[in-house]
């Protein structure tokens, strides 16, 4: 097959390892093009020599044969199952077709004697197929080597999303053409009930063809009411014309008018038309023991009962152990046990999670470790989220590094206790309080509560209903009050408590924290010491901004960043996300301009596709043409077939018409990728609980695609409620 088919199939079938079957330069060059899919065993061969024995290096058919023998044949007087090994001459023109349909083994000199295993342990029979003989229809129902390999395997849940093309039927091709054989094999690997048909051997294939047609036409009606079709696949347009145009081939024309032609072109292997099931053994739950080792969170667990045998003599065999946590079990947001499905990161995962660089394989079912079948326990190490994001950008020719604003935002999140503990900043009055006083100004508690409560200047009553349902921490009252929010800010050390004192000598007023207050205090301006007792009568406490909030730089714009992250984390809770605050992006090989993104989020949809969000977050400043243009270049540098990139523009104010037009210019030609969030979306608990009163959108979303669609309905092409 052409190279482009091979490249497409590596991604389409989620290949875990490439093994050159020969020293042909084309074959070795193809395998070398995928350095992240190396042969995972130290023995770079399928079988290794051990004295007079040949030992498999990967889990082999021995295990299902032994399971069947022990459960259905041993000590059973009349076994109800028996294996069948079909044999044919190498010169048989249908040899490759038969191998695809029933399976075959190398000679015992090159592998283990699997034929003997089937005949000895599965009450097996050997059936010889004559070079000109008819292929009996019962070949499709026999317990053949290929069917034995499917024992106890089930499809991963992601395989059920979308039906794909699975209509059964025929592959119409040339039995001696290797391209047709490879296409036939790969179509069957997509769980399509398919028989090969070559009109040159119509007589030999008659029974097999007629039996399949009979079975297909006797199917029960589709409950959905759709017509059931018989699909006829082929490699060229000439071989897949409708049945009535198949010339003199009357036999295949009997497929009738319910036959649909399908060309196995490169375009059908895009993951949308055909969907191969990802097979695995049944999931099992285990409890992990968490610990901190060398600055990393580690999860250690005992392996459950294995669905294969782990006798000591099988120690050379390896298997992929996939671990998928029900949630992120890391003890900090800066490290994660969620591993994005980018096989290019296999070596990074190997070095950081499993220690061995060639031991890791990532997929839709989580991160797999290649282990010996005899291994009894294993350990996973959490990875740094920032390093993980840097590795992803590097894969696409972009150097990512933390910026000063990013470090400040990260520290702010740490000071608050995590992204979800930052939701106090949703309150407009809290943000106004922080902006109302410089780091050197102090204020009274009563003034703070008035500002947080947005008190009416005429009545003095708080206008706080919008935030009464906001949860900050457990409380005894049903509704959140402005004083509750202020107490929370004090507990998080956003503000410090102290006293305003007047120096007895220079008569200047200064502020001192409660921790530094003493009966005899020193003026910070003139150095005079004096007794403060006389100034404590009927005095209100005074408060000042503290920690990062004591900086005179508006925390480098961190508040809109953390609010955007908090809202996205809440919205994407179903699929979960990792994040990093602001990062500098510079070109390595990518065609981008050096720029900065205020946040990076990393998520994965239900089908295992990696999603990357990069964004620009503002308080009230304008989102500029330059902001949009630079992020658009970054998005364009990351291939759509590898990662879904979303551009996030957030603002703690409303968007102007000019800003909306700029953001719309960043939209992708083929899909919606722009997400816009104003204060109306950032302040409520449910992201669209206010917007849905005015626009035709759903109140709750659980995916980045949903947010992009809502953005289109609200900002870019408004769909207002009538």
C-alpha cells in the first residue's frame, strides 16, 4: 500500500508498537518515522531462543487455548467445542484470503508449535483445503485461530460513540493483489462482517458467498426503521459500481438492489467513517496508595486477578497494563495523573511516570505500561502540569515557558487554596474593594462591607442578591452575606488586620499590623516610640491588602485569569481539565510570533481527542488586533488532526462590537473554536444562567465545543429569544 495509507492506519488503529518484519529499507524507514512507537521489549523480536524452546515476547494465543481447555474440555466426556486448523498449499491462489479469514501460524521452527496446541488441548481437527476445492461455508463459524484470539476481549466504551460504517457484505477484489488483501484485512479489523469475493474464483467461493447473503437477508428489521444494506467494498471505482452494472458477473449481481458500493479510499480512514473497536480485557478496580517520593506524588497498587496466566515460565511475555483513574487523585493542581492521549509523548510519560522510557503507551483508555505477565504490582508517578503543557507545545515546534504574570497568578491560586477557592472574586464588590485602595491605604471593616455589598447610596441597603447563593465555605445562614465574603478574604489573607496610629511626635498617621502591635510602638516615619494605650478607645480596626494583593501592580491581571479558569473547571468537570497560568510562547520551528497566553487549559473529550485552550483575559482593557492575531497563529501551528485548539477571550466587562469582530476573525474555517466569556458568564455559578434568559442556548455546558457553540449564538451570530 502507499505510504499515506500506512501513516493513516497508524493513527486510525491506535498502533502501540511498530515491528519491522524484514530488513527492507522501506520497511525500516517507515518504522523509524515513529520513534514514539518502538518495540517495547528488550528482546527486539517476536520470539526469543531459550535452549531448545522458542519463547514469545508478547502475550500469545497460549492463554485463551489454556482457558478454553480448562473450562470446557478437560474432564469433559463430550466437549461442546473444538478447535479447527485449516491448511492449504502455499501455491493456492486464495492463500492470502484464507489467512485473513481464519488465521495461520509460522512454522514451528520460527515460533512455538501453536497448531499442536490447538489439536492437543482443544480437541482440534485439521482440515485441508484443496487448491481447487470449494471453500465450505462453515469456515465462517469454526473455532479458528483468529476467533480464539478474541476470547474475553471487549470493546472500549469509546468505540460505541458513533456507529461508523459497519454494514456487512463483501470485499470485491483480486485475491493475488496484496493491496486488496491488506484493505480486506483492515476493513475486517473494523468489526465489519466481510467476505472476500474474486470473480475469477466464483466457483470456489460460491458456498461462502451464498451463506453470507442468506444470513444477511434473514436479519430482523432495523428497530430504527432504516433499511439494512449489504455493502460491497472495493479499491477502485470500477470494482464497486452498483450491482446491476457488474457486467457478466451474475453470481455477485445476486446481491441485488440492496447492495451499496463503498470505495476503500484513503479518505474513509479518517476516524469518522470507519471506527475500529479498541479491544481490551474487562476493567477491574483497585485501590491506590498515595505517597510523596522525591517531590512527586506516587500511586502504588497491587494488580488484581489477571485474565491471563502468570506462571513463572511465561516471564518473557509482556502485556499492556492500562491505568485510568476515576478522577484526578493528585494532591495538588500543579501535578496530575491525567495523561492526554498524544502518543508523541510516550517517551516523556515513560521517563516521568514509569521510569523506563520505552515502557509507556498512551491511548483513549489511559496510560498503559508494558509489563511482564508475572508482575504483581506497579507504581505511577504524577507529572508536572506545566512540564506536560510545555512538552505538548514543543511537539508542534513551540517553546513554552512560565511568564512573570503566570507565576503571580499561580501563586495567587495557591494562596487562595485552589482554583475553586477563587470564586469569591466573582463578587463584583470584592473586586471593587481590592481596586479601591492602594497597598498603602487602610480601611475600616464597615467600609469594606459596604463596598462588597454594593450598598445603595440612597437607602444604604446592600444590593447583593445576585451572589447570595454563591458557596465559599460551609455557613449557618442560607444566603451569603457581604460580611461572610469579607471574613473569607481575611481567612485567605487577602487583607490583614491592624491599627491606624498617630505618632505623638510627628503627628503623622501610620498603619501597623496586629502581629506587630505592642503597647510601646515605634513610628515608621520618625522612629519615635510611644504608648498606644490612649489611642485604643472606641477605635475601629483598620485593614490593608496583604501578600500578593499588597503589590501595586493589580496582581499582573491575575483575577480575570483565575476567574476564567474557575469557570472553565466548573463547566468541564465532566471530563476534567489541567491548566497552567500565563506562559510565554516562542517559535522553535512553528511559524508564530513570540507572544504570551494568559492561560492554557488541557482537556480530553469522550472520544479521547486532546483539546487545548489558549486565552487572553482582561479586566476592562480592550482585546486588540495584536492579541487575536498572535493567538490565531499559535492555533494554526497545531495540526487539527492531532489536537482541537480553542481560543478563549474573557473580560470582566462587556465586549465592544470591534472586539467581537476581532474574535470572530479567529474562527476556524471548518469548526467553531472561539470561546468568549464576559462578566455575565464569569460571575454566575452556572456559566450561562444569565445569558440563557436572553439567548437561545442551554444553561449548562460540559464541553469546549458547547462553549464555542454558545459563543456563536450569543456574540458572533446572536440568536435571541423571541
